C-alpha cells in the first residue's frame, strides 16, 4: 500500500480524477482535487495494492501532473 496526494498548486480543477475515481479523489471547497478515504485522510489517502494501477493511471493522465505518491 502506498499513499497518494494532490499538489493543489498545480491542480487545474478539471475534475477528471474525481469523476473517474471518486473512491479516492474529491474536489475541495476551492474546486481543487484532493485524495481521501471515505471523506477522511484528506490528501493522505492509503491506496490498497489492488487499486494502485488505477490510481497510477489517473496520475499519468492528469493534465496538471499534480497527483503523486508520497515518499516514505
């Protein structure tokens, strides 16, 4: 399991990640993306191994290139 976060300074507010994977991404009050787990662990979401490839796809396709894995 790895943790994912969004660098909000580079978020383009396109909603792509939140639309594609609402389980792990949602928009905040400023219309910027952030990771979450059931509305908690904001921008510090632990991604289960079985979903890492799906989240990586969102990272790869993000127009703002703002979704990243946290370094340990």
